C-alpha cells in the first residue's frame, strides 16, 4: 500500500536584517509531505496493522512544537493497491499551512510505535475504514527464510506514482549499510538483504516478496544512480520489531511504547563459516558462533557463559532455535517479552550444556531508540 505522512517544518529566511532583541531573518512554517509504502501485517477484530519504515513517518527536520509534540507525521494516510489516489493541494488552514485532499479512497492511520534502530514502524487503521475501500484485503504471508539467487519482487509506491512491482534476485543475504535517519551526523548501521529489483523514492516501507508471494523483507534503501543495488530489512528483524511494538502497545501500560530489549552482555564472533547447498536447491552460509567476551555481572555471566563457548541454540519458552549465524542471537532477542523463559545451549570442551532457565522480568528490558 501507499503511505503518506505530513510534517510541519520551520525555516528561517535570511536577509531580514537586525532588529532589537534578536538576529536577522524571518521564520516561516509549512507542511511537507513524505511518500512511502507499507504492508498489511495483521488484522484483528477492530484494526488493521501496517508495517512501514520508520523514516517514512519520521522527519528529523520537523518542528516538534508545531508538529504535535514529536517528529512523527501529524497526519498519516494510506491507499490500498487498486484504489490509489494522489493527494491534491486543496487550500490553506487557519495557520496558513497547506491542506491536502486525500480523496474518498484514503484511509486515516495512527502511529502505534516505531524503532529508529530497526527502521521499522507500525501504523493502525480502523478495520471498517479499510474494508469499506476493499472488503477482500488480508495480511501478508510470512516466509520462513530466503537465499541468495532466489527470485524476489519489490512492491511499493515508486516515486509516489502508485503501487508497482519490479523483479530481481537476492544478491547478498547479509550486508550492513549505514543510514543517518535522525540526521544527527552519526549514521546507524542496519543489517540488510541486498537485491537487484529496482526501487526508487517512495518504495521505502514496501514489501520484498519471494516467488510464492511470501514476505521476506521491508525495502528501505538504494544507492542513487545504481538501481540494481537495493536493500531491505530482513523479515526476522521486521517481524520481531513489529511484534515487540504491538506487545507493548497492548500491554495496558501507558508508560511502555516502542521496542524493548534485554541486554545479554555477550560479544560473539563467527568462525569456520561455510556455504552448503540445501534440499531446496539453494545454498546458505553457516558458521560457529563463539563467545568472544562476557560482561561482568551481565545476564550472560549469571547464566554461566564464558569466553570460548560455542553458542548452539537459544531456548525460549521451551522452544529450541539453532544459532547458525552471529546475527541470529540479536534477531531472537527482539522476540522476547516479559514473562518469557530463556535458556542458552552452548558447547564447551566438546560437551553441550544447557543453562538454567531465566524468567525475564520487565526491569530487564531497556527501551531501544
């Protein structure tokens, strides 16, 4: 789906000269609009929940005093595929701000929560409003994984001109890119899938799908002038972040909002990485995940981990998930919630051991950006 967000920005126009009590220049405020994409992640009895990029609904240059107290879009609207329209400037409000007519097929959305660290945000729309536009909508199907060489389709609101699709393959299964979303001069690192299906401005927040129509990632970046070098947030991060946001949105605690994670207190490294073919005809990289260091007094130390241990699995609420890449640990930690039990399976001196079970309490969780 197409997603549009409005922000108030204030700029100072130079050349106003000096005046008593202040510097020269005239300040003027106006509405700016971002265009992006999203996917329907979940539908319940009352609401439709949409996943998009955080940077689609966040604007570091927003004047928070005039933008509702935050840098999140003060107005957010979406359009379903097949009923897209283009917002039209229809006049000015009492503040002299632009007013847009989004048309009868637009759907008003509410910001539920988001994470700059993951570049993921969740929006909410009234189910009745969505079904009034298209009664056959449903949430996306989620893939179990992806592989290099796999055919993918990027679907989104390219250049703000409506939903379109491009085709390519997964080029690199795991690559770090840097984005300065909050424009503080310090770029954050984002683990990404690289693919070669062309995307453009407006594709941000859209879905990256496999040939079965299953979601494998959320498109979030490209390199200007290189349409075949594009990036998406892997589903494991997007799903973990979305579920984390929705949990704290629904926990009846108004003080919790956004993403919360535990700090395990362990540094890991990958060793003996190797590529192997699977039964599905695609290859995957596997590595041994070793503990490089354990922070004194941390959860990892309390659970008995030590430098040199090989972490083989995390056991969450009794369900065992193998650790096959270093980033698997961080992805799984995103899924943890207060009340969950956590154990770590590790190998030391050729013997596999399972730590005792730790029940996670709310005070162990720290809010992420």
